[in-house]
């Protein structure tokens, strides 16, 4: 990817949701919600505190994360869809 986020921003690729329910019912695309889980693709260098010291981010590329339903800005880079969000929009890392 030829994109590097600035400050405390993170680029996330959504992971695909399940096509079927546990009971075997197929969910059509029209009613399927966008997943709130994704994989971190790129991270910025971090935010600066009041003294100008760089504070590194807690997430790194490759982490699977959960984020809020309306978090981030959707962008298309090299034909793929990504979300750009602040690290504070991420709810947690999936272990």
C-alpha cells in the first residue's frame, strides 16, 4: 500500500462477516450489516503530548481489532476499501 497515516491515525481493512447463521440460514447482502471487526494495515507514528514527546500507538499492523459502528472514514486505496480512524476509536484488540 502506498499510504502512510499521520499522527495517531490507523488504517483498518474490514474482515468479511459470515455468509450463514449458526442454523444454516444464508444472509443476503442487502440486510447484512458491515462488520465491526478488522485488521490493522498501517499505523501512524503516534501522537504528541504537551511537551512534544512522541507517544507510540498500542496497535500495530496485523492486529485484529474491534471498533465502533460509525467509526472512521471509508476510503478506497488501490481499488480496496479501508477505514481510516484515530486509535481512540478502536475498542480493543482481538487475541
